[in-house]
C-alpha cells in the first residue's frame, strides 16, 4: 500500500467465554455458539487513537520515528540486520483471577515457539502462500527467548485496555527492563467499546512504563481458540507495523510498498484469490485478521519497517546491541 494515509479507528471483538465441557467436540461446539465476532478484534489502533488525544508528546515521538523509518527504507538496512538474528528476551506477566487464567508454563512456551516460527520462516502453513506473494515473503530474523514469568493473583475479573494491568499499584504487574525485554501481559477479559478484544500493543514512541503487548489468556499459545498468532500480530504492532489494509478503504496505507491495497480486514480463511481495490488481497499476512491457521507471512517491506527500530537511532536499538 503505497499511499501514505492513516485512519485511527477503534477496534473491538465481541467474545463470550465458554464453560468447562466433557469433550473437545463439546468445547468446539460451545465456542461456535458463543463467540460473536464484531467488525474488529485487535484494540491497538483504538487505544493509540485515545493515547494520541491524551498525550500531545506521543504524536511528536511517533513522527520522529516515522522520519527515521523513512530514512532507513530509502538507504536500506545495515548488513548486521540483513543477515543477522536479533535475540529478544520475553517477560510474561500472568495476571489471573481464576485457575484457567493462570496459564501453565507449557502454554507460555508454546506462545514463544509460535513467535519464533513466524519471525523465522518456520510457520507450518507457509507452503500455502500463493506464488505471487512468495517473492516478497521475508525471514525477519528475530529469536524470542523466555526470560521470566511473573504471576499476580487479582480480584479483578476484567481489564480495560487502559494499561492498568501494567502497574502493581492498580493490581497489575510493573514493566521489567523494557529497553531490553519484550513485556507481555496475559489477562482475562478485556472489555472495550461494547465487546472484548483479543489483545493490543503499544507502538514505538510511547512511555517505557507501558511498553509491550497485552493478550487475552485464551489467545495465548495453543488453545481451542488459538495457535498463538494474536501475539505475532501484536508484536508486529510493537515493532511499528500497521494493519495490512491501512485501517481505511482503498487508498489507505500501511506504509509498506510490497503489501497490496485492500479495503478492509479479512475473515476466516479466505480462498485465494480474494480481490479488493483491483489487486489480490494478501489475506495470509500476519497483520490481517484471517484465522490463525491461515496467517503465515511477513513481507520484505514489513521487515525493513520493523528492523528500522534496531538501527542506530531507532527506538529499540538497545535490544540489538
């Protein structure tokens, strides 16, 4: 999407929780009956819009980051980022009210494994990428390593996406060394604008005290709802990627040249080709809304945009030192 345009729209998903059942089939049936999807499922852009209204400095910071990113796109990545691998330690903050929200270490490791698949050309579905998009598929070259798991019991049954889960003073868990670690907060329901969201992220440029991503526990690792691609999507935002449709109609931009124009998010597992705005949609891109099993690629243009964070002068350069 080559035109530079950004619409800061609010995003939401209506999600009903399921009770325990006696078989996997019953669980799946109950999920199908109870999950009601609204237009959107990621809260990142809506939260960003609210933060921009409340913090004038954020817009200045993000403008400077965009200028730096634009310069890197023009000059190209340094050789250390083209061929190297960046290792990012990850701290999980599991904030739970019930036993089901206190997800086990195995589920957390599954989430880390999914991130490593997606950022290193190892996604199990990448052999289904259409030939026209195979030429721009990219190995991002980021390895995620589990650093620590912090568990906090809470009386709160839900968390609004207002960053309150990121502070012990409000019953959450304080960020840990955000200039070196990716912080991931795993919580229960996140009600927002009449529904529940799956997760949200903070773009580069925000406060270090709230830097990281937040996930619903049901969409963390391998569950009946998830194979862990919500985290891949949110980490993409954390590394300055926009939604692939540019959060607008035809002509809106995600600031990446090799992702085709689209008029909105994809749903389910679309059959290729799906055409919008005169081109085939890249419905399998991690920054779209297709179902987890049908998300399997980043592009070279998205790689440059993400890696600009780690170049000299980049917002996350300390992670690449």
